[in-house]
């Protein structure tokens, strides 16, 4: 058989082909579709050209496709011919080799993404971050990293996770074991973790990382019973009087002092008060307006959180303005001026001041001011006559059923809130004296 310059039949002929200024293609005389690409750098690459049995081109003809078979001489001529013939068998059975490769690649990608720690981080990024505060997300992340991941993850010598068990291979008994172990330290956190795990598996099943939610096989009855313990709070008026005076006399940082002074008049959550920005304060209308996205309840159906500011609150804000007015934060960090005040700083100050003895009724935290307010306004409800809705609105709590909220979510209680807060301001001033 006389061979032309664009074909080959033997290894000797292949070795004789030299690189040119442009790459060129040779075809095998004995195996239809088998080609050898000669690159400009001298490298020789096997390729197999075929008509897809599955896909059509724009003219409704079988789509012409090409798949690689390796490099010569690592893959010999005989091996390349054998591979080409195997692919021909698949094509005759209606299988497109490239589609099979794609499915395998996709499965490898899914298997990689379905590693347990990657699923948890993806759930946090896609589901939690748009809805929850940074502090809440950090708490959930730490819980998984400290108490769940060690059961399923491998780490390098620096403590970094290098791999973890695919979520589809985790059995409910393994999660239950991890939860029971955690419950020996904190039953309350364990209960939350069970809920978080249930949500992670729901997320995983919806993304095809596992077939079903194994957490439904774990009931709360399998975990130790939780003793409900409410936040300690000062409601004794004599102790509260002493606390307010001690805050006024606090000798530490004026930033911490004024943050503590503002708590009893706003009852904000710690993460909202410490991250309070000057732009949220409307001095002219005596209003505090915090974007809904920054609140614990991030329901987009709700208006931004709006809280009337009583005279005492305005006075405190004016007192701190000479110290922090240049910053975006009303209470910037004591030593780090570029960040808001650490939310634990005020708690430490309260402990230093001696308000840390729960048995004596003198334990108070930042969050406790919310409970102090809510307990005492209920105690003296006959004086101010404020409604339940007004009291809950000041604390930015959800109230009523989901159906009720669908009708009342745009209700504006600002004027009624102002009346109650003015009563509260007078009440605090009276017991302080």
C-alpha cells in the first residue's frame, strides 16, 4: 500500500514525523477516526474523532466530536488503536464517550463538594449569612468545628481540615454519638446543634449530596433533658438603683461607661448597641433607626427597627460624641478605634463592678437589661397601660402567629413606644433617687 504524507501505519513512520511552524494532524490507515497531532514543540498527542450517537449539530446531523487518548510514545500505537476500538464499541451501543467522561467528572466534583465540612460551610454561606448576624453565624460555625467535625474530618499538622467523610456516608448513629458527647458539657447547645444538623442534611439532600435526611431518625428524646434556665436579671429596685449609680460612677473608659449607661434606656441586644453607628441616630426626631438587615430578626417584610430615644438617651449620646463622633461607630473599640466595641467588654465591666452573684440577685449582663425592662414594665402595667405589642416592639420580638403577622407586620407603634419609654425613663430616675 502506498502511504501519503498525512497518514501513518507503523511506529517507524510516526517517529519520522518532525514538528513544523504549525501543528498538523495525521490519520491512521488502519483505524478509522484515530489521529495523531504533531505539536510545534515536537510533542505527539493521540486523538479520536467520531460522530456522536446522542447529539446533533445545527443541521440535525450527528455532531462530530473529538476525545484525547494520551501522548505518544507513553501510549503506544497498539494501545491507541485498542482504545479507539473500545470507543467504537461504545458508540455502536449508542454511548457518547465524551458524555461518559463528563458524567464521571461531574460525579467527582459532587463527591468533592459532598465532603461533610464543605457541605456545612456551603450551607452557612448560602443559607445563614443572608439571614443571621455575624455573631450567631460564628457561634454555629464554632459548634460544628469544635464538636462535630472532629468525628468526621482529617487535619494536617497545622490543624487545617484537609478532607472529611462524604455526607452520604455518615450514619445517624454517628451524629447521635457526637451529640451525646457534647450534651455532657452543654445540653442546651446540643439541642441547638440537633436543629442545625437537621437543616444541614435538608440542604444536602436538596443539592444531591445525599439521598435523604438521616437526622429525622434522631429525636430530642434520645438526648439528655434540658433544664430551661433564663438569663439572670436584676429586678429588685434597690439593687437596680445601686447598679445605675455604679454605672454613672464607673471610672474606666468613657466609651464603656456610656455604653453601659445607654443600655437601660434602649434595651438593645449587645451586638446592636456595640455596633451602633452615628448614621442610625436621628437627633432631630429623637429616633434610633437600625436597618432590618442588622437586627436578629431579618424578615424583609418588616420595616427597619425604629426606637424612640428619651431625653436621657440623647444626653448620653451627646456625652460620648466628643470621644467618638469622628468614627462611624458610636462606641468604637477601647484600643482598636477602627472596629466597634467588643460585645463582651461591657459584661467584663459589670463583673468588675461586682454584678456577678446570681445567688444574691446581683448578676447582670448586657442582655439582662432587656429582661429587667420587660419584667418591671409588666409589674407596673397598671401605671403605663402599654399593650403587649408595644412592649414586644421595643425589644424587637416577633409576636402573634405567622398569619397575624402577615396582616400586622407594617403596624407602627412608634408613638406608643415613646410613651412607654418616657414612663420607663421616669421610673428609672425615681428608683435611682
